[in-house]
C-alpha cells in the first residue's frame, strides 16, 4: 500500500445529515483513489430546504485527518458523489 498522502480541500461538516460527499470532479480526476463504487438512488436536500439534487453513485475512499496532537487517524469511508461542491469533500 502506498503510504503517501495528498491534501485536498475538505470540510468536516457536523451539520450534514447522515452522509459524506465527494465532488464529481475530484472522483473523475482521481480514479486511482477509488477503492469501490456502487450505484445509488438518493436525493440530497440543500440548506434552503427547497433545492435538491439526485445522486447516482457512491465511492469508497481512504481519508486521514490529524488531531490536535498531530496524530493521524485514517478510515475508509463511503461518499456520495455530488456534481458541485465548494470543497473536494464534505465529511461527517
């Protein structure tokens, strides 16, 4: 396993309800980082409670974060693929 890590724009979002998200552009640009893929039928509602987007794919990726002591923690997580995100990832 490759032990190198690359930093991407990520929002740790405690306000997200039940799902982590990856941007469609990031998924397209980094196919080597995708561990698994699966089709889904999911509709995400945005903060205005009016706007929504249908999502068709979910990917499994390995993520890592450093805690306040500098220790790295990693996990394999499923992220729903969303067309447009302000960051590469929104992680709950």
